[in-house]
C-alpha cells in the first residue's frame, strides 16, 4: 500500500511537470532592434555625454541654488494657520452620508 501511494504520487508529479512544460514560450529567434534614432544620432549623443562636465558626480552631491517662491512668507503662514484651525481638515467626505461633510461639527 505504501509503495503504491508513492508510485501514484511520483506519476502525478511527473504529469504535472509535463503539463507545465507544455506552456513554455516559443523561441522567436533574434529580434531586429527597433530604434527611433539613427546610428549617427546615437553616436552624437554619446560624444556629447562623454564631454559633459561632472558626469561621474552623484546628483546628491551637486549644490543647488536657492529656490524661489512667488508667494509671500506671511501669506503662506496665514494659510497654514487657517488650515490648522479648520475642524474638518482630517475628515474624509466619503465616510459621510451622500459623500458630503456635515455642516457643523
């Protein structure tokens, strides 16, 4: 009985392996490369990249200039204070009936 169940299990595993092999992809051969650029254009880009300054420098080590913002500091602070005082800032509208926040909380 034990030997019979082992033989059946081995046969089942071999059939499963054969079934998996039947779904393998077919070999399409060597595919032709598809490129939007010609060989000369790629070569020009390679030369330009090779002559670029600081090409081996990590982008995290490059010092950036000061960022400019078109908004006034006082206006941003006033907006932040108003948002912090808003009683419904952390509520999700979809959690309420009709997907609308209640008028008074």
